[in-house]
C-alpha cells in the first residue's frame, strides 16, 4: 500500500463516517478549529483500557458531570472516585487517575504535557496511552496501536505471526503508515475502522476504504487474522467472604489495601485468594454458609468465593472492617466480584427478616 494514499483514503472515509463519541471532537469540528480537551482525551483513554466503548460511555459522562476538569478531579476524595469507578474493573487505573490528576493540577498548573515522553512520566500513563493523548489531543504524529489497530494492520499487511509475538511487526507496519498530516484524526480513523468494519468476525470488506490494498483479503484469510497463540488454561483460586448485617441494617465492610487487585476498594472481610487456611471470621456470630459460590473471572485467573452470612445484634464489635449504615451503602460502589457476593447474600438476609 502507498502510505500517503492509504492515509488519504481512510481520512476521507473518517470524515464521512466518524463515530460520535462524547469525548471526541469530530472531523468537522476539528476542521473548524475546535481543539480536543486533553483532560477528556486522557480520561477516556484511561477508561477504555481493557474495556469497550459501550461500557465506558456512561462512566465518562458521569465522571465529567461530577468533575468537569482536571482540577476538579484532583480535589475529589479518592474514595468517591473509586466508588464511581466501580464496575469498570482494573482498579489500579482509578487510583492512578487520581494521582495523575493531582500531579497535573498541583505541579503542572492544570496543563497536560503535549509530548508523549512527558505524558509517560505521569502516573498511569504508559506507551499506548501517552501516544494516544499526544496524537488525539495535540496532533503529534505518534504511533497509536490498540486492539482494533492491531487487527487492521495484521489484515492489511497479511501478518500471520501469532500475537503477542507479532506485536513488533504490527507496530512497525503501523508506524510506516502514520502520516504527518492529521495524525490525531488518522489514529481515530483506524480505531473506528477496526470497531465498525474490520471487526473480529465477518469483516465488512465490501465497504472498507482499504479493501483494494488489503493483502489478507487478497489471500482470502482476513477472517483468520490476527492469529493468536493458544491460551494457557486459566487457574482457579479460592477464598471466603463474610457478609454481616447488624440489627439496624448496617453492613460490615472493609477497604482493601491500596496495592493488589481491587486495591483501595470497599469489600467484604474475607481471606486471601489462594489455598491458604481460611482466616477467623471478623466477629463472633452464627455464620451460615451459602450453598452457592460467588464466581468471577479476572484476566489471569478465575476466583471462587465461599459466602458466609450472619445477622448480629447492635453493639457487636468486629476485629476487621467497619459497619456502614444501610442508608449510606450503595452496592454500585462495590467492585463486580463483591457485588456478586452481595447478590448471593441479599436473598439470605432478606429471608431472615
């Protein structure tokens, strides 16, 4: 493919078919001189890591309504931010979001750096996110490669090396095609192409702006690319969660350590997620073990939690966690796995009333 022609073709397509996304300044507005807000670009890119656009839109709109700029987010209580993030997963992103906002607001005068290298020096911003912010917010000719771009490049260039070994080859192909003109629009155009036309299954090659030069289509293997190395079986870890309700309706919760999975999030007192002996319950009570486990799949393992439930009188003290008043408890503030525990426990608690 002629690199300049390839960029021109997809930019022309993008100008007509760009997705309307709440964090995006569309091609028409950009042509009229409207510049993207780096804060909104940064926030969206952090949210979109390992998450779909459909899942992120509601979170993004809620975050920007609560905290419309980086200074507002920097001043927000971390616990509130973590609560609003609940359900998006990969909770280290939320902790780094607050850290990054505070660095930008308090040390950089509220202004995001424009260069990728400087962006990568901020908490939670790695090579991909730094390149995406630099390209989309500041029109820097950076190479932006997410999952959609990987798929498009593997097909256009007929790269048959399985992922993840193919990543350097795919990145080199993407770098060769990144134009100096309108690199921000180009990056978003390739993402949109992968999301709407060059999809994982049954790509719509007939309406693709790169159908003619696509080497995989010419070879008839576009549906098979990118290839992926066989996954190893996901290991299973076990644990226990204790759900205690006081007579006044308050629930016993504890905040998890900042480091590790679900760091800084509210959850039910329980065990480590391994095969170590179960810890003593957080308080003396008539604990009832539920017949069903709470199951949740993380990236690298499956978790199965035994759930124990108890009603306790007022005045009972716990060696772990604190009782949260029923009026202040929102299940939506819990990470997904802890909500699954609560969903199982709720039936038992309601029946006990």
